[in-house]
C-alpha cells in the first residue's frame, strides 16, 4: 500500500492509503505502485486517478508536482 497526500492551495484534498496512483506527468502519464523508485516530477493539466479500498477515485488538476519516496506519494496540485 501507498500513503497518498493530495494538497491544493485551498485545502487537503485527500490523505490516506491507496493501491496505486496515476498522474499526468510532463512527459506523459505514469503509474506509481508500491516500492516505486524515488522521484520528483512536474504535472501537466490532466487527471489524477487512484484506487482506495472504496474503489477508483479521480481528480482533474491544472498542474503541480509529485514526490515519491518510501511508499509515500505527495501531490501539490492546482484544482
């Protein structure tokens, strides 16, 4: 499992455990799974998708950044 935190300038959008996260990277969409290599990437306009115990969730973003380290995914996005 991954710990995902999505924050925007206005509020914390999501904070919890997820199975996977797909983000709209600058060079194309990519998926983050458990034990993903550490990475920092900018995000483009697109859709963030993640799977929780309750099912698939999605969030449209206007850009931002993602950081992955030690199964913790932090997204700073503009929604």
